[in-house]
C-alpha cells in the first residue's frame, strides 16, 4: 500500500507516516554548484526531531482528523473555488453562517478562525491571498497548521514558501506534534521534490540539495524578503523603525503635541475662540497628516471607552476574578494576572469586558508592567473570538504596547501556542518578542517573587500535580479584587 496514497476515509493526522520514515533516495554525488556564489553551508541542516513532526499526505483535506485545516479564500470569505466549496460542504451550513455573521470578511494577509462543525478538524483557518506570489508575504505563514494550499500562485513557489515557513515555525515551537502537508494530483510530485530542501533526512541528502535552494530563503520566519515592503513613507522620517506600531507611535507623539496645543488655545482663549478663531483651528486640523488624524480619532475613541469604564456598573465582572494586579516583579514593575478559566467568553457582555479591562489596566500601563496569563484548565468556553482580541489590541492606547515588558503564558496548550503565534505575527507584531511560554508556575519565580503573586488555588493544585512540589509555594493566595 502506498503510504502517500489517496483515501476517502477519515484519517488521524497523527497516524500518517512521518517524513523521517519515508525512504531517502540513493544520492550519488552532491549537486554541482551553478556559480561561485553558491552556499557552502545549508541554512536548513538535518533535524530528525523536525522530520518526525511533518508528514506529506495525498488525500482529501476534509477527511483529516486534526486540530485545524486552512481554507484559502477571498476577502468576503465567499470564495467559490473547488476546495473552499468542498470544505463548506463537509462542514455543513453552520460554517457559512459563522463566516457571514461573525468573521465579517478577511483582508489580504490576515486570517480568521472558525469552528470545524461537521469536519473532523476542530477548526478552519480562513486566509485570503494575493494573485502575485512575490507580493504575498504572509499567505503561506498559515501553514503552521495542517493545511492544504491551492491558490493561483505558481505551485512550486508556493511549496517553497510553505515548507520553509513551517520549518522555521517548528524550530521555534517544540511542542507541535504534527504538521501535515495535504496535496492532490500534480502537487504531490512538487512537494516530494521540494521537501528535502527544507527537511533533509540525512547528511547526504542535505549536501545534495544544498545548491538547489532558491536565492531568497526568507526572513527568520521563512517569509519572502520583499524590498518594497520594507520601505515606510513618513512626512518627516525619524530613523529606521522595526514595525508599523512604531510609525504610529511617532505620529501619536506629534498628534499629542497638537492636541495639547489645541487644548491650551481653547482653555486660555475660549471666548476668543468663540468670537472668531474657528478658522484657525480648522486650518490646524487640516494641516495634520493622515497618521496624526488617525491617532487623534483613536484617542477620542479610547477616551470614550475610558469614561464608560469609570461610570458603568462592572461588579458582576469583578466577581469573576478574571483580571487583577498582583504585586510587582524584581524590577518593581506591576504584575497583572489574567485567569483564563474565569473568563466566560460566551456568557459575558464582551463590551462590558472591554470596559472592565480598561478600568483595571489604564493606570497600571502608564509605566512599565508585565502580564501573567494563566491558561490553566481553560476550555473552548473561555476562549474569546480572535476578532475580539484584535479589536481590543487596536482600541487600547499605544502605552499598553509600549510599556508592556513581558507577557508570560503559563500552562499553554499546543493550540494556545499556535493562536498566540498567529496573533502576534499578523496583528500584534510589536509584542511578539515579549511573549514567553512557561510550562509551570515555578518558572515565573525567575522574574517575580512568589510572595508577590496571587494565584488561584486550582492553578497551584494543577501545577503541583503536573510539575511536583519542587518550588516555593507562595504565601499569598487568590484574593478578591475591588473596583
């Protein structure tokens, strides 16, 4: 029986033959270099641990029992392609309903996640692509989950991006059990040809394919390096910036000065303003750059939410004990604790939850701070939609991102790691390097004194069961916060 053969029955992803078990061809001599600039050392050396986590399978993606599959679609999530329709048909009408009423479209380079419904897969990740592969920097990055890629880009180019992106992802996230590349028809031959470049199975194969690697092997995440995308246009460039948030931050500082000026003018000369300075103020506003105008509008929206947070009755959310300040770390930075299991995502008013988060955090985030997120025993009932997290991220003031120095995720599941990677890669890039996954409470004590942490009893009990009593137990336990 062909281990890569097509099957129509439901297949468990973990049962598929690992790439490390597929026989290696008998390579005679390494490929001859085509030029003097050929590589002498591979950027993708043999890693048997990674080879044991990937699989190449020729079959129907709707029959794969796994955590998630990827559906390439369009911005309105209404793509009528063969594979998208197959996924919707297998998932049932509830998938289409969620796409229409909850996901609300998917811009190019983004991804939206829905339930799998009648599919064997638990989730479906929907992503939209450019037609031009050279412009499509983010599309293939979603291959960190079990995926099928079928777009209008050249198949071999897509295979290179998919394979090297998954390779880089697995190098960073060791807890991933399996990634399956699902192929059909001619794509199988392409993937069999390209896969050894990024997942060589022995030293002989590594040497043989070295000079078959393309010139562009991507950035640290495996994504193509596109010069045009690294150019940022500003009215008054202030130097190189690492990400788009820093550009907005510069605009905010400029806008902040303008706001202060406006407030000063209105405060000191309110009567004069009423008498005839409206034209001057209007001209000042019109002279603002688009970035400045965006930041001013953003600040107004945030201030409205802050007023709501200060006036609305949030006592029912306080009783949930889902977020609170808990002492300081060794550098004197306030510690904010989120208890995932206490966030009843399906039963609370999400707008009230936003107001509550702002109420707790607004004063804390004026200085450096850290967050401890306890994912312990969290279930699907405790997981808010990704769209909700994205809305909060874009709503809050820049100080939230700028002053956050560390984000510790305790007891993460594999799925929590994947979702966090998606979110910090495509939405919250400015905090990506601040995220740390911790398998136990004891690892927090490298940065935070145990007596500074207020940890719910169920978290300590779970941690002791999983990791043993090999660390100092905090003297403090969970205490009810108050508004």
